[in-house]
C-alpha cells in the first residue's frame, strides 16, 4: 500500500547483457520504478519494455532506476531480449520472479494465472511505496505518465491534475 515500506527481494535477473542476482537493496538512495508485467513473448509487454528502454536515460537523469519483473526465468528474459529487435536497447534489469513471491509481496499477483498483473510501483529512496497503478493486461502503460508522476513526487509538493514538470506546484502559486 501507499506509504508502506517496500518489500525487499533478491532474485536472478537479466541486466546489462548478463545474468546476475539483484535485489531492491542494490538501489539504495535511488528512486525505483518497478514495472510488473505478465509475461515475455507476448503482445503488449514488449511495447512497454521497449518504451521504458527508450526513456531509460531520462529516468536515470531523475535519479531513478527501472526494474521490470515477470514470472519468466532469467534465461527466458535473455532469449526474449536477444531475439526481439524491439528490445535491443533494454539495459535495465528484467527480474525473474519464478515463485511469484515478489508479485505477491507487492499485492499484484494474478493468482489464477500465476503471473504478475500489469502494475507499476514507484519506491522512493527511503524505500517507501509512493505510487501504485494496476491496469488491465490489454492496456500498455505510458512512460510519459510514469515520468510525470516521478517528477511530481520528487517536488515533495502538491501537484494539480495534469501538472507537468517545470510547472508550478500548488504551494508555489
């Protein structure tokens, strides 16, 4: 839930062209955007993974890391990235949640399908969950909206509907 401490995890991942074990604690002092998705080799998921890869430098500039999580294995993640030309620019971590424990701990597990729901969680540098959105698996997320929300959270001010980075916050008016 919003305001709760983000559950830690340690899991195998495909990142930066190699397979390695990573955990939430590896991102101390950074904002972390957890991108939960149902599965590799599907229709909507590669469009999101590709868009987050294209916008990854913008998120890094804001002190944020992207970590994508599905129940596929780290080897499936690697095969997916290496065999899908749309994913050639993915350098952030694709985490293997084979047991679905990470998705379950964040409350985004689709028990019937034993896979993560299409969910996005923003965790602040103090490891507090600041934003959660879960959408239908048929609808891809907007990286622009994710960036807008991250920027709004980083102002530590109240931001009006449709606020955009660079605009005044409510207290600044």
